[in-house]
C-alpha cells in the first residue's frame, strides 16, 4: 500500500503559513507528517503551532536551531550579555514565546 508523507520545516512561528499547509495536508489525505525543525521563533506563534501539528499525524518531530535557541535561553543559568545585540534579541523573543507556550507542549 502506498503511503504519503508530508515533510515540513522552517515555520519560524508563522501560524498563517502552517495553517495553510495543514489544510493542504488534510485535503490531500496525507498519511503521515514529519516536522524537521524550526517551529517556533522568531515569529509570534506559540501553542497554536503545536496544536496545528497535532491535527495531522505527525510522527517525526525534530528541533531546529531556533527551537534550540529558545530552550538554551530558558535553561540558561548565566546572565545575558547585554552588550551583545544577538543575546538581547534572542532573549526578548524567548520571553515573548515562552509567555505564549503552555508547559505541557514542550
């Protein structure tokens, strides 16, 4: 039997784009979905992105480098380097995204 797999990646917090792709997956009766990283950040999507992936049969879920950035900041015990604009940027994004994630999702 033929199996159809949708391979997704690089959503970067874009709910509108992922929603459109998920609707296409449903329309085309895809059997299985693989997500290959970068679901969250730098866009504003939070739990709603995970909810969309839950609507289709997502059997593979990998974290991308932006996903890792979020968790690195959340797990960090050291202070931010406020002299480094990249640290400040990722810290502010993490603060926003974390506020929009429920603990059950990650």
